[in-house]
């Protein structure tokens, strides 16, 4: 004969009180544990992996992930692992395990993904780089223009002497 026990556990977080009821026994998932790797705020583009596990777990469990948006839990994924990378994905998460006869929910876990905008120093560096490139292009254009005019003056002088006209004469001493 299968003996089942029901236990109620309370968790108080800075966000809200969370209570879950789990029924331990054959065919039901036990209390769920949510692990985040890494478990600290990360910059945008870096990954946060959420993993859900249970101490005992039947074969036929359906895993799902929920995110609290506008005071409503919205399903955002399935499976035992959820990967987050964007700042808009920051917030509170929990996982759920559902079997035929019972469902269990993990404690709420906050995830922080911080948007890393350019700092004032980085913006100044970018502006200085762009201005340096612009100055280089202007200097090269001026050198090209001067070289072209000097080459053009030399060609004009040699063409005049070749056609029988006197070239530039030296002044008498």
C-alpha cells in the first residue's frame, strides 16, 4: 500500500510570500529546486541557465517555466533547463513539474540581466576615433591634391618645351 504525506512549505522573498504544496510519494514529483548559473546579475549577451530538479521524480513528468509579467505568471518555456540572455528577460521565474496526479512548483527565483550601454568615456573614445579618421582622410586628400598639381605643372612645362616653345628660362646673372 502506498502511503502519501502532504506537506506545506512557505518561502518569504523580498518580492512576495510563496507557498507550495507537494505530495511526496510514487508517481509524484517531490519538492522542486531551481538552480541558476551564474547566480548573480550578468551583462546583456551573457547567459543565465535555470535548471529545475526534484529529489524524486516519476518518468512521466512535464516541465514548464513561468515568468512573472505585469502581476501575471506567463509560461515561457518547457523542459528542465531555461536559458536567458536579454535584459527584457529579467524578473521572477519558477519551474513547474506536472505528473498525472500532482503538480509541484519551485520557489521563485529572481534573474537580473543588465543592459550595458556605452559610458561617457566610451562615447568620447568613439568620437575621438571618428574625428581622427576624418582628419587622416582630409590630410591624405590634401597630399593627393598637392601631388596632382605638382605633377600637372611638370607635365605642362615639359609639353610646352617639346612643341618648340621655349621653356622656362633662367634669368641672366
